């Protein structure tokens, strides 16, 4: 009797171990799964020009720097790129739950997020700054102590403001356009975002040079990257290979010029970084 019970327990343990091993193996082979289904699902914001945004409201097509990176990864895999628009706060949960394969969503690589997901090589390096109205009398970051600062919910901008200006009152919105509108309506003294997004906003505002100012000091320096699920080393290496190839072939510079260069809305004179490191210090 005891021998039979022991045998049954042994087999139950063996079956459970085999089931777990099989599940882990299937989950850990995301690269093969993507190739098998023939598509790469990329999560993007769609509200953050020029990283991902809707250029033509009639077609609702989402374009941008992050979208082009997604397409490059898909092309290397020989699969179709599928773009899925996400809210800021849904980015990491959607990735963790397997609803998307890759995050290309203006995602800052932070030490805190490393506990939740993995990151590609840095795809963009920028600074977080604040925009104020020209008649606000604000010329320096420290003048915003205790003031109301607008930013985006679920982003590292919230953390940067708290770190740099601990007495500031943070008001967060779901999207970049909502926060910008709040600044225009006087609902806050400043709007915090990464420099590229602020430059894009600045280019769209009527009489921006007269009515608004982007303060020169950085709240922080941000390394943006693509987000990947934990435990997928083969897929992570494939993504990084695509990024390294873009850099070595000169395509990374072309993408920067297309979306950020002198003829774009950003009008950046040059690129100050290369896709070659995942070191965020």
C-alpha cells in the first residue's frame, strides 16, 4: 500500500515536472513562435511624435522612429510587422502578458524596470526637460519648486520631477497632447517630457518662439530602448543584432535624419549618440 502510494506520488511529481519543463520551453522560445505565426506585434504609443504618431487622421496609420525600428526587426525575421497602440500605463503589463512581442513605445531603460522586463541596446539618448510659458518668469528649474508640473502618467518623467523637484506638485495625464493642452490652458506652471517630444510640441504651437520656452537644464538623461519579456535570450539577441546592423550599415543615421534631422519638425542639427550600448549607469 505504501509502495503503491509512493509510486503514485513519484509519477505525479514526474508528470508535473515534465509539464512545467514543457511550458517553460514553449514560453522561452519566443523567437520561433514569432517566425511560426509570421508576424511581430509591436506595442507603440501613437501619441508621441516623432517616435510613434498618427500622421494622417484619415488612414489612422501610425508612423515614426520606433515604428521603423519595429519594421526593421520584423524584416530581419522575415515576418509581417503589426503595430498595436497602447496607453503609457499598459506598456509593460501588455508585454508581460504576451499580448505584444516587442515594446517600441518611447520606453526609458531604468534600473527599476529591469526587475520587470528586459531591454534592447539603447535606441535613443535624450534629456528630460520642461516647457514653460514665456511670460511665466521661470528661467531655471529650481524656480519650479513647489509649483504645479504637468507630465505623462506611468512614465519616468514623474520620477525625474520627484527626484529633481521634490516639493513640486505633479499632475499626470494619459497622453502627451492632453498634458500640452493643460499647459496651454494654464493648469500648470510647466510641462515635463523628453526633449524630443517637447521639440515636436514646440514645432506645432502657433507663435511658439514668442509664447513658450524650453528650459536648458535637464531633469535627467534618458536612454530609450525596446522592451522585451524576461527569459527570451534568443529573441533579445536577434533584436540587438538588428540594431547593431542598422548602426553599422548607416541606416540608423538615416532614420535619425528622417525623423529628427534639420528637415524634420525636430530640426536637430546632429545625432549625439550611437546604437552600441545598453549601459545606463
